[in-house]
C-alpha cells in the first residue's frame, strides 16, 4: 500500500509534493505532485467533534453553504486515517450536494497519520480496532449528522476506501435503515478474530441494504477468486448489491495522491457511485 521511496522523486516533484503532502499520512508518502485539491468555496467545511459513548471522536465534515437539509454520506477512511485525501473526498461529495462526514475511527487507538509505515499502522493500531466499536462510532456519527440540522439522515448512505471498503459492507448489514452503500476495493474474506468476527462474505446473503462494490482487476491484495465468491453469495440474497470490476486497475485506483491512481477508472467509478446514491434515494 505504501508508495516508492522519496529518493525516486525528481527535485521538482519533491518541491511541489513537500507542500501538498503536509496533510497526508506519513506512511502514504510520497504524494503525487498532481494530487487533487478541492476548494471549500461555497461549503461549510472543517473539523468537528462527534459524541460517541464516553468519548468525542474527531471528524471532518462538509456541506453546501446554502440550502439543505442535505442527504448524508458517511465516508470511511483508508488504513491511513482521516488525512488530506479523505478530507478532499468529503469536500467533493459536499460540492455535489451532500452532507458528507468522515469520522476518525482509529482515535481510541492512536494517530495513524504519524506512523512511518503501513506495517506500523497494522501492528500497533489496526489490530486493536474492533468492528463493534466501528459500528457504534458510525451510529454516533449518523446521530450527529441528524442533530446538526443540515443533514437528512432519512437519505443516508455510506462509502469507504480500502480498510473502509470492508467496513461499508459490514455497516450496511448493521444499519438496515441506510439507503445504500458504495465500497471501494474493500477486503471481502478473512479469518475470524475477536476484533473482526465476520467479513463481508459472511453477511452477503442476508444483507438488505444495496451495496455497490468497486474493484480493480489488477488488485493484488484482493484476489479475483474472492470477488467471484462474493458475487455468488450476493446472488443468493435480495439486496440487489452489485460488484463492478475495472480492467487493469490496481488497489487504490481512486487514490489520486498515489501511484496507484488510474484517472479513467476513478472517474467512471465516481460517476457510478453518484448514480447509485441517486437511484437508491440517497441524493
């Protein structure tokens, strides 16, 4: 998941990336010089605190400055946490008319943005995060969005990337009142652990919320056989969920700040996501 060493960048790329990368997780660097930056003009955007049980968790949220209330989209971060890319996704969704919010689902365990490698994030942080906590924190974020006055939770959806893509499948099984979900290259199978007792394939047949899965054919971390198995499981259920495979697209093909970015696949997948929201009443 991590990129190539900084030494492989040209001097110009280093100069450009130095400023751009400031808001990105350390383990996600180097950052592409042409990473997308979405303005917050016309938006109410920024960090907020979400009451979640006995703590307040941080979140980044954005919505149009006029009008509303707006359909809510929960944005579930990658393994790297709520860094610049996820905040930008939130603003992109807000620009299209959503109340978008990305909660920090690692806050109780630590700050992934300051860890130097994916291995460090996995071994010291992710292994401690329980699915039960994540489901509860997302529930709390929906409550916050509804209480804010600018979000319409009767038209709520969820989307997530990588680590967050797996969570989308699980949360749609947990929260049947959601209109729909869109999972970007989230892991589908795995061995059960105390922290993660089920995986998407375990809930596929009984899920009632329609999920659109967006996956790449060249994703080496998610074998095609697992995608095929997930499709077969979904076919036995009644949710209407679908999986779209993008040819020659690797893991992280929407992550415009990384070398894995594939503009054509990313653009087409984004359009499909917005269409999925619209077709299922979340827009």
